[in-house]
């Protein structure tokens, strides 16, 4: 991975399963969780998944002086005008569990007919080669389904 000028890449995630999965996929590089650098999580102030992933990757690259990978993902429900969107992980509150977020979503959709419950799951992954990378590598995927 010579285009990175580093054999180490910081992974912005506290999810041990995700860390192991990325380490397997990118076996030619040493994936180091951001926690090993005592990097505080960046505040997700973006209005899109791409903006939030860039914010997180840039923060890790800035504080580690290494390339960084970050992701952001969430659920977009058409009948809820795109909610929960970028706040999917905090939909029921800042400290909400996945179950609490799901329950709030189901409560919000109680009066929406099944035929109008279209949604998509969006995931964005960003690689910043350095904190001031003018052209970060960005990949976005989505999966559409009815809720």
C-alpha cells in the first residue's frame, strides 16, 4: 500500500468485531484501533454520512499522524422524511441502545401503512491518507428494503 506512505492505518471504531474484520480484509497493513492512541471520538456534526465519516477519519489522522479509516451508516426511512438518517445511532437519545433506537423507530412508524415503509440502509467508508488529504477515498453503498 505504498500510496499511503505508511504500513499502519488507524481504524476509527470501538467495535471489536469490525476491527477484526477490517484487519482480515486489509491483511497487508497493520490496522490499529484509534483507542490505542487515546484519540477522543470526534463529534459527528455533519449533515450527511459522508461528512461524518470524513470528520471521524480526519480527527484520527490528525491526532495519530497516520492514515485513518472511518465509517458512518444509518437508516433512511422515506415516510419519516429521511429520519433517522445520520442520527440513527442516537435516534432515541445520546446514550440509547440499538434496541431503544429500534423501538423509537417502530413507534414513529406505527401509523404508516406497510406499503409506505420503504427504507434504505446507507454505509460510507472513508480513507484519509493524512489529516489534510484533499481527495479522501470514499465508498458508499446502500440497501433498499421495506420496513
